[in-house]
């Protein structure tokens, strides 16, 4: 059984991942369309390039989310008001 804090973190992470996947899927489809339409590139090479682009974008996204969470945690610790839903 998950604690409420763990459940909240899991829900937040899942929501972020879903938003990332939706945005990246549209971007990847656009890039695939450009590759197939304007180049005579092999589908395997196109797939490899898309996987590399998606990996780099996910690492950047993960880094940005980690920095946002860190700043949010520091701001909560430094402020007088505490989060009402934490113990």
C-alpha cells in the first residue's frame, strides 16, 4: 500500500510523463514525415534518429523537472507557510 505522499508523487510523475509523451509523439511524427517526404532515408535509420532525439529530449525534460522540484522544495522550506497536506 502506498502512503499518501508516495501516491501524490506517483500521480504527479505519471501526469508529467503523459504530457511529455504526447508532445514528443507529435514532434516525432512531424520529423518522420519530413524524413520520409524530403529524403530517401532508410526507415531503420529514421527510427534510430527518432529514438536518439526522444532520448535526448527525455533527459532534458527529466533534468528540468528535477530542478523545478528542487527549487519548489527549497522555497517551501524557506517560507513560513508550510504545505498543509504534509505532516
